């Protein structure tokens, strides 16, 4: 008799077993298959797709170098385009006051406006480009973590000694450049692009706060974002730690155009990057860059220069300062290494950060550091105090070195018009006004 609950087409199906008997033969064959073969699970697994292999990142040196060069060319392009643009704007703004193009180019307002506009555009472009490159993870990639107070102390106390060491390095660099320029006089045209000379001209008519903003604050932000945040990161990842550090420092020097300035700041760029790696906080290299440029602005504004400037002989006091500076830099470097920041998980295993050493790892790792050795710290402190004291003496009593020309006298000569330069007796008022203005600007 047929089951009325089943459709007519399904009357041939075997009836369900309700008496606990064995299942239908096809299902029984499946369930009774050899357990070594996996049974039902084996049959199901054969129809599932295989799990994809874990994706791994493989560094390629040519990609890293290509991206670094692209960042560098883009930086040069932004400086060039924005500098020309603001130069034209300032020339248009100054020329209606009865000045021709050549006279307007010498107007101090043109240089100040063009430099400030160029640096603002550079910083904005750097922030936009790096944010787009690391979209959604910029702070993590740059590591905007709060810096260790001990590392802040190293930067605050070690900036002046490091600046002294860099000044010592600039002496043979300047000698070498003078020798090469004498052999090939055409190279002396590069002296017109020396940014240090531009800084001296800027100091002649700009207040110290404005100088610090244009020369210290803006470059510390923009250049660190590009060279440490973008170029250095990609080079270390693709060509290795030390090769990446050296090439980043080379490009950092090259952006300063003039050969002497470029070669001089390369060790500074290397020191900044080592601080970045040891502190694992982007604020530390920005702080060192800012302090170094602020120191240069103050020294230039006050007319005090390093012992090697203007061909001045190195005195015993200068030798003591340079020696103490070198000791302080070495001692602080060791102290930084001892207290370097590491990321450890709960088992005490350090994060594998060989490709991206400054990036913040995932939340399973915590930020930790070791104690700083007291011996190196004390040696660094004493040496830094000696170096700071020597610099204070130099600023407060620049007359101890008569070979140095105060900014005040240089500015008096610079501001006298060409028409009055050869006949000053007919223009006493011009000289008096110029000297008074220079004296006022000197102590702003």
C-alpha cells in the first residue's frame, strides 16, 4: 500500500526505518568505509577549496631606491615651484613702491616672504603626501608615541655638543671645497646657492622669533616627515638598516644643495636617524632638528660663529669645547643605546622589526626600555656642561676673538645704497639711520 503523504513520483523511495535497523545501503557503505581514509570527512574535504597560503612581504632593493628618489625629486620640485611662485608674488607686491626688478630682488621683504611661503608649502605638501602614502595608519607608521623623558634630556643636553662636532667636521670639508673650487673656478657659482649665506642675510633684517619659525620650526616638521618618515623608512625596509641609514643621510645632505653644507649635515642626518631608531618616537628627531636650527639662528643673529668660521684660528678654549663635545656625543649615544625602546609581548619576546624598526607593532606588544647606565650619563652631563659654558662665553664675550666680524658692522655696509657707498660724506643721515636700525635688530 502506498503512503498518501508522498508524491506519486516518490513512491519508489525506500521507507524510513523506525525500528533501529541499519540505514539504507548507500549510506551504510559511506559510513562503513575504512576509518583510515577519513570516512565522511574525507569525502567532504575533497570538495572544499584549499586554504590560501599566507602572504609574505619580500623587500626589493630597486623598488625602495626608486621610491626614495621619487620622494627626493618631489621635495625638490615643491621647493622650486613654491619658491618661484612666492618670489614672483613678493616682487609684484614690492615693485609698486617705485623700485625696479633688480632693486626689488634685493629688498629684504622679498627674501623673507618667499622663504616663509616656500617652507609653509613644503610642510603642507609633506604632510599631505605622507598621510596619503600611509592612509589610515600614519601615526602608527611614523610612531607618534610619547617619547621617553630620558631621551628628551639627551636631546636637550646633546644638541650643542653635536653641533660642535658637526662644526669640527666642516673644517676639512671647507678646505677640500676651496681646493676643488680653485682647480675648477666654474664651481664657485655654487657659492651663490649656499643656504648658510642666505640665513646670514635673513638675520640682518629679521627678528629672532620669525627666524626660528622659518628656519627651525618649519624645516624640523617638513624635513623629518620626508626624510625620516618616508625616505628612511622605505630604504631601511628594502636595502637594509645601515645601507638605508647612509643613503637617507646622503639624500638629506643633498637637499641642502651647496657641497660644503651638504657634506657637513650628512653626519647630522645620521645622528638624527639613530636617535629615531633608539627612541622609537617621531617627536625625538623633530626636537633635535628644531633645537639644532634654533641654535644656528641664535648664533647667526648674535653674530657669534663657531671657531672655524671666517678662517679664525682654533684657540685652546675652542679645543676644550670640541673635545668635551665629542665626549658628550659618544657618552649620550651609549646611554641612548642602553635605554633604547623595545616592544615585548607577554612572554618577553621582542617584536621582529627588522623591516620596519620604527613602526608601532600590534597591541600584543608593549613599549618597554632598559635602565640607562649612570656612568655614561654622568660623563655626558659633565662634558655637555663644559660645552654649554664655552658657548655661553662665546656669545656673551664675542670680542675675545677679534677675527669674527659682528653682524652689526656687516649690516651697516650692506644697507648703504650704491649711490652713497663711494661718497659717504654727502650722506651722513643714511649711515646714521642704517647703524641705528642694525643696532635695534641685533637685540630683538
